[in-house]
């Protein structure tokens, strides 16, 4: 599900499901969570870079095949939400390297990171409403922090896909490069590693504390209610049938 390694203080965590554009399922969430638990206890991990396997996607959202039959009681367990909060609260800086699609839960993973680096192949969006659900893993409160409430609402309400240049103009990325976001993320990570690790760690705690007022519990409530919706089941079934064709 993931590949990971640590070199010169920089930890790399790659979502490795290219056959489904690195879609996020429970097993992937569990793998990420376990890896972050291990890395949090390792002093040699100074920065974490998240990326996606293959050239097509960072992560093209949640795994619809798994979500289609998920009930409200399962949704309230909030696997993805808890993992993404773990990403945000990780004691050292995190960077999302975005090549290709970052949609839905994939974009929410990028939003949970401290920094976002993208190549011009990046395409972002929150298409959840087209499937009878809505962004519930940080999309309704992390996204407005970066792009403003109006743009966040437009993106969520329409479900449209936005290209790299438009997203960069909104302030969604800290860096936009022609190709190979991973290389740019590593360049930034090397700059971070050169600094005092404790100072960086304390700075992250302070910066995150200043932005802690959010609506995560409301997201969990709303998503739990929607997971028993017949409309959600019908729309996800149609999506999977279209993909098979």
C-alpha cells in the first residue's frame, strides 16, 4: 500500500496503489498511521514528504468501491479523518509533492501537510457532492484557510477540477514547478533539515496552535448521516459501473 524510506533526515512516504490512482482506503490509512507513529519516535526523521506512485496521481480521492457500502456507523469511526489529523499534528514538517490528480481525500491529505509543492500536471478538486457525500476529512475547514471561504465554497459546491496554475494563483501551493514535484519537495526539505530541529518543531506547534479552531466534529456528523443515503449508493454504483466500462 505504501513505500517508505528515510535518507539524510528526509522521510519519503509514497502512496502505492497506481492501478486505482492511489485511491485512499482503510488499509492505506492504517499503513500511513503506523508509519507516522514509528517516525514520530525517530530523531533522524526531520521532514516527511508525501507523494503518489506513478505519474497520473498524487491520490485521486477515496476508494469509491470501499465507500459505496460504508454505513453511518462505520463512517463515525473516522479512519481517514484521524489519520489526516495525525499528519497535521506530526511533530516535524510535512510536504505534499503533487503530480497529477489530487482529488477529494487526496487533496485533503495535501491540505493536512504543512507545505504543498505541485508540478504543472497537478489537477485538484473536491468532487464529493457528485457522489452524494461531501468533503469530511478537513476539506471544509482546511481548504478555506488556504484559499478563502468563497473559493472553497465554489470548489466544494460545483465539484469541478482545477488546473495547477489556477490553484497556485489561489495560494493552494507554496511552490509550482514544471515537472517532478518530488524533486522540488526534496529541495525544500533539505533547507528545513539544515536548521535547528528543535526550533523547527517548536515553530510547527506554535503555528498549528494558532489555527486550531476548526469544524472537524461537524464534518464527521454530516458525513455519517450521508453514508446511509440511497442517493450516495446509487451515484457510487454508477461511478463504478462507468469505470468498469
